[in-house]
């Protein structure tokens, strides 16, 4: 009697449920998106001087009980280095007072700069802002109120991780009629630097959609 052949499907392993595959795909997409955004942040963390800036804008950061935080001092020292060769710039220090700060960030920056030899008469204080888009918008408004040409060449000083977002928001605040240079301060405090390079890609997305 002839035996009937049996055909077996090869073992394919245990199939993963569809929801798990969808979750893994979503995680992969989010991870790739974060890597792209981090690349944009890193690419923007550089000095870029074009034209002849007439105004320097220094963006505020955390004020401690003893004075500027490490990140803020990094920004101020970067500004002082540039001012050695460009002493005639008008300077805007921009930053309000947070609930855990004893003075405004603008006042703290003013005190630090004047203690290091900068003429206080060349410094304008913008002390009402509480985030980056307000820093830029209120700074432009202040310059206009003081009679400055807001389309003149300007240079913004902040930590390198911050500058990609600054450039994006500056284009919204000023439209297409501007020439912006940037000075990338180092981030000497390593824990803060690591934290900010994680936070900043997310802040870039938030600002893109909501900071109008």
C-alpha cells in the first residue's frame, strides 16, 4: 500500500501581536525623529558672523543666589571676549525674573558686564521676558522704542545648543528683513549640557508649532 506524503509548513516562530509591532514601529520613528532634530541642534551650535553687527543681544538663563549660573556666565564671558574687539556695540541683556530668582536675569547680566568693565550706558535691559520667543520679541520692541534700526546687523549670544531655535524664532519675529549673526557660548557645566541636548530637540518641536 502506497503511503501518502505529508507536507509540513516550516516553523515560523511565535508571531508578535500587531499592537506590539505598531508600538515598536512608533518607537523607531520617534527615535529617528529625535536623532534628526538633535543633528539640527548640533549643526546650529556654532559661531556665525556675517556683516558688521551693530547690536549684541545676550539671552538670559538661570540666576543663582550668588550670581549668574554657569551656563549664563558662559554666555556673558563669550560676549565679553567679542566685545574686546568690538567695544562700541549696543548691548541688550534679555531675561525676566523667575519665581526662584532674586533679581531679573537682565539685571544680573548688567551687573556682571559692568563689573567686567563694560560701560553701563551702552546696555539696554529687557527684563520682562520668560522664554526664548519673548526674549527676541521684547528685545526687538525695546530697540524700536529706543529708536534703533531693527533691520540692522545684530549678533545674538547664547549657548550653542540654543542657537538653532533662536535662528528659527528670529525669522518669525523679524520676518525676512534681517541679518542675524550668532555667538555660540560653551556649556561648561556638563550635567546641564547633557540635559539641554536632550531637552532642546523637544523644545525645537514645541517652538515650531506653538511659538508664533
